[in-house]
C-alpha cells in the first residue's frame, strides 16, 4: 500500500509564501481599482498577479512524497519526480537552502542513479522524517548508517 508523507513547513517559509500571496493579490486588486482608460494591459497584469498568487499558495498544499512498491514519487505544484526505489543510492539529512520540493530546511537529500548512469538528487522535507526514512529504507532495501543516513548496501 502506498504511503504518503506531507511536507514539513517552516514558519518563516510559510510567512514568506503568505506575504507573496498577499502582495501579488493586492497588486492585482490595486491595478483593477485604478484602471486607466486603456485598461487592457492593466487587466492582463492583474490576471497574471492573481495567477502568481494562486501558484504560490498552491505550493505548500501540493507538496508531498509517496512511497509505492516500486517508486518514490515527489510532487510539488505542477512538478513531479518518479524515482525508482532500486536506483536510490543514499538518503541523508541536509539543511541545503537550494530550491527544491521542500517547504522546510529540515531536509533529506535523496541521491539516485538516472537511466543514463549519472547520479542525480532531489531534496525533500517530510513532516514525519524518521517514519519516512524507516519506510523508505524498508521499501528500497537501504541500510542505516551511523550518521543517520540510509545507503544501498
């Protein structure tokens, strides 16, 4: 049975996302309220502002990770990753701030081999990190290491 893990959300990331939604929405409303005589460009910009606000608001609600019998599925807004469990090389804790499908800096870096043979990675932030690591290790046949990571034996 598939196991779904929602993203952990840091308070300050939630504040940044909420501020972005409010600011872009307010900008769109301000454009519509003060519509110039030739209002078509302003209407387009207002619609774009609302679209950006909706996208930013969608991120924390759509970011989750699913462990299936064959894959680790990572989803965030319109972005998707399908990582075959047998290609996962290692998973370890990180606080790397690079952009990723994670709403917290309390992250896990998942290193995996792509079909080309190159090692690739994605960073995720499951709310129940220990349970996620246990379930992923079991599903993918990974072994625990001393540093709190799991690695292919």
